[in-house]
C-alpha cells in the first residue's frame, strides 16, 4: 500500500481521538481516570477534598490491615521490588510457589498458577484450552477479559441469556454433540451483583460434556466458607473444572490466579502465551496476597462485617426507591437507565463527597446505564450516614 494510505489513516485517527476528547471536555464529561491524592481505608482525597470511596473492590478491607502491609514490606526487604522476569526464565521465586500451593489447598484444587494481572488469568483460562473447532457457551454478560480469551481461542462462540439455564439448554440443543465444549460463566457478575445459578448451569454443562470455566473474581472472599467462593457456596466445587480470579479484590494485592487439576495447570504452563511470556508478580504483592489469605481464615469478623454492611446499604437504597438490579452481593449497581441521568447522579454524589464509578452502554446493556458501587468491610456507620445524605441529595437532583 502507498505511504499516503497510512499517513491519511494516521491523521484521521488522531483527529478522531482529539475531537472525542474535546467534546467530553466541553461537556465536562470526564468521570474516569481520577487520581487520588491520598487514601486511608475507605477515605480518599481527590482535588483537595476528603471523600468516601464507594466503588472499591476491597471487599474485606484488608488492603490497610497491618499484617498485610508488614508482609509486603518484609518480602521487599528479602526479595527486592521486582523479579524482572517471566516465571519460565528467571522470574520464579519460592514466594510464588508457596502462594500457589496455599491458594490451591484453600480452593480444594490440585494446583494453581498466579499471573501478574487478573485480566491475564481470566483471559488465559479460556484462550489456553479452547481452539478452532471447539464451541464455547458464554453468558452474554461475562467480563471483557473472558471475551478477549474467547476471541484469541478462535473457537465458535454461542451466547446465552444472562444467568439463564433455560436458554443455555436451548442453545446447547443446537450445538454439534460431538464438538468439544466449554462453558464460561462468572460466579458473581460485578456490574449486576448477581450470583450465578451454578446448580442448574453445571447440571446442564455436565449432561453435555462441557469443560466449565468459572471466573470468581468477585465471588472469592465474598461467598462460601471463609470466602472460598461461589462453587463452595453451592457445594459444587467438584462440578467446576477451572476457577480463575483476581488478587486485587478480597486478597488486597494485584495479580490473578487459575486453580484446577495438576494436568490442567501443567498444560497451561507449557501452552499459554499469556503465562509463558508475562513477567512474574512482584514478591511484595505475592506476600500481601498470602497474608490476606491467612487473615480470611483466621479473622472471620471481616467477612461478617462485609455482609452486615451490605444488608445495611441495600436497605438504604431500597428506602430511596433506587433500582439495584436485584443485586445479591456487595457489588451493588444503581441503575438509572441513561448516560445523562447517570452522569448527573454521579456528579451529585461527588459534590457531597462520595466517590463512585459510572458504567454506561456498551459496558452494560442499553437501558441499564448505572452507577457502580461496592461495599467494603471497612465502611463505618458514620460513613453510611454521610452516604445516605449524598444519595438523598442525588435523588432530588434527578
């Protein structure tokens, strides 16, 4: 192709980006990429103002726990700040192996592998095992990381209605029975707050010979015994072939994990590009995750406080007549139906010192534009009083 093609394309692309950004600035419509200036627990400072963080995924509130902080500090003193390499070459450390063994045991799995990002783990959980000619059955509302894994796999994808066993059964009825099949679902859907209908879904999957992948990023630490997740919550750990998730939520760290049988993890480590070629998680973050995992088992008060706060918060939203999309978990959306209403509501909360996150189509289905909020075990009664005042103000503004 002639150079003019690339030059013109480049100019058009830059102009499109510039015009889109300029439009948002003119509308003062810039609710993303805010940089907090300070934080202590659920208190943050933004633009010189103290605010309540109401959209963090620190469900158990362990990111400021003294034992977690000390574990990270001790690991950095021992191992340095980074491994500066991939696990396949020079990046593997004893702290990685120990964390993997403890996570596997906690989840009742034979083996586990940790990645430097939850996105990588969830993407690899699909891309490493499905291939062209296979069929993937995917809930329409799964996370972007899982969709990217599906695209990379080059498998045929069949979508079914969100959390609908009936639709999954109908879709499977039209699929070649001899094809290798994978079911891809989430344990807790982070935008909706819904818990997967795992008993019905896994029963259908088993009847059709599906390999089941469960992204439990928002179920881990929240559901099940001591936070073992959605499969444990239903007593169905043996019906799920692979569990993946993030360590940046209940484990108060960064990175992700995949837990499964020994054969599955060995295959992952020798066939997944995301696993082979990505740098290892830092020793400090591995230590923080391990300390959090221990606290989940030793200090049940964090889990109890999380659910007490969740019940209090949902009751507050119900009293104001707000639509929470029938959320069942600490991930609680406030559905407002249009991006204009969402922006006004978000801005009103910000004015009153409550920080939340906007989620609009296509990140959520059309007509389900929402404010994404999340409850933490660290939220206090005094903070909930301030949150109640801010919500009442935002409702009146609409």
